[in-house]
């Protein structure tokens, strides 16, 4: 996981008890607003991994083979992506990552 993207600094327990991931370049996924310019420099693979890690950390059970292979479904409890409870930072970061993926033509 995150093979094509720089260093992950740490996986920390957030205030909600859900793990957060902090990246050397873009910040922590649950407490930093990822900048559009930083995201634009990331590969499609890295964007996909960061976006889906946010969902995994919040209990999402992946439906696609690609995501299940990358993240697994151990400990997941939410099968409907729209029901995953994201905080304001996570919601904004997912939206910004999705915009970056669309701008790059990622699939």
C-alpha cells in the first residue's frame, strides 16, 4: 500500500478513536486540509490509495477486488460508502482527492 507515494509519518489514534494517517508532504488526513497543488503532484495510484485509506480507517467494507486486495476488509462494518462517517477534514480531503483524480484522468 502507498508504494508510489512518499513517506507515511505515522498512523495515530485520533480523538474519535479511529486511526488517522499523517503523510510527510500533505499532512494528516483527519486534521489537515490537503492542498490542491500538493495533490496535483501525486500519481493516480497514490491519490487512490490515500482516498481509500480514509474510508478504510472509518470502517468501510470495500466492494471492488482491487480495493479488497489493497486494504482487505478485516474489521470493517459499513457496507454503504455514503454511510461512512467522515469528519469535516476527511470529507474535504476526499472531495479534493476526487477532483485531483478527475483532473488527471485517473480511472
